């Protein structure tokens, strides 16, 4: 048994919510019922609870969360003052909970895997990753881009679990260790493996969304990928250095060729090749400047030390 939990673990299931009005009642019913069954089976403490974090929703998500805290003793709610993004909302929830499982409100992640996570935690694992067994419910495009993303991150030296998103269990000490990472450019699935501690994986099949629309369209997934790369590795900067070295070597070789042809009386003519080369070099330079600028922007934001989020309201935290 985990040294942190000699008795039944007090579990908090943290659920970030953003405009989840259509799916909230289903999420509450399913998670509440499953929490009750785990308590009834003696897996977790009766003091366990659900913690919904409203990430500045524009619909009535917070009103539903607030009502749920009054009607259900096992429900708590946090309302952020404005939309800060999924990762910031999730970290805010972790900072206000105990040993936790994080899961998205759409419940596409199989809640039945939570029981397996708890068993693995009691067996001595501080971090238990929920890992998708397959991506059959995704479109071909999404499967392809996900595959490329995970492999690209691995090639760049970022430690993360393949096909794992933000469905995981953290012990209280793993949670505390994660919160010691104070950067504002957050990529949680890349930070958790850095925490260390014994870990395990639980595999599950992802479901279809029951209602509402995905809160992660293509542009948000691209932004998350960019956030993960620039916050977890400096490999793009090293690629720039390597690219500069290769182009410089090619340029030196080209100069030698031009000089040789000049000396033997066969000068190279044609302005088209020169223009193409100029445009190519200009594009490479702009790309390199963009990558460097992205990193400079991250440094700029980090030096400000701005808070990740502000809690506007709390509900259901009256009891210990």
C-alpha cells in the first residue's frame, strides 16, 4: 500500500469545465454515481468528492455547478474570474484538492478506468496514467496528426506517455511536486513525467462525446502542440543552429564552384538561380526569427511572474 495512504484514500475527481452546459448534468450523474459505488465498495474514503472548475464559461455552467454543490454533499466548485485555458484550470483544481484524478467533462475518457487507477495507487504508484488503447473513435486526420505530434515530441526529447492526455491520478505528494513547477507556459502532460515517483498505466477505450462540441478544435490543438514544444525543449533552437551550419557549408561550396568556373573561363550565368536562392534564404531567415521570437516571447511572459488564474467564487468547501 502507498506509504502516503495507510487508510482509504480520500479521492478528488477534478473536472475542468468550459461552456459545458449541455453535458454537465450527464457528467455529474455519471461521476457522482461512480464515486458512490467506489465508496460503497470500500475503495475510497466517504470524504471523497467531485471538484468542478469553471474556466470562465460564457453559458450557465457555473450556475449548474453552484446548484450541484447545494444539492450534493460530494460536489465542490471553483469559478475562475475569466477564461485561462484548460491547463491553467486543471492546475487550479489540483492546487485545491487532495489525491486526485483529472478528467474532462465530456466523459469521453472511460470513468471505469478510475477504479483501476485507484487500485494501482493503493498498490504503491504515485502517478497513474490513463492511456488510450486505440484511436478508433478519431477521424483519420486526427489519428495521423496525433501520431505525428507524439513522435515529434519524442524526437525532440520531451518525456510523455504515448496516447495519454490529461486523464490521470496523482497522489498528494506527486501533486505537490507538480505544483512546484512555477512556469506560466504550461504543458502538464510533459511536466508530470518530470516529477518522477513510481508510475503505472491503465488502458481504456475512448468514447464518443454525448453532447455539446469539442473544446479542442484544430487551432487549439496546434496551439497546445506549440506550447508543449516551446515549453519543454530547446531542440528547435538547435535545429536552427544545425540549419545555419548546413546552409553555410553549402554556400562555401557554391563559392568554390563559382570561383573554379571563373578561373577556367566558364562563368555561371543566369539571374533566376540567384533570385531563387535569395528567396530561399529569406524564407529560412524569417522562419528562424519566428522560432527565436517564440522563445523570446515565452521568456518575456515568464519574467512577469503573473498568476496562472484567479478564483472568483468557491462552493461546497465548507466541510473539511
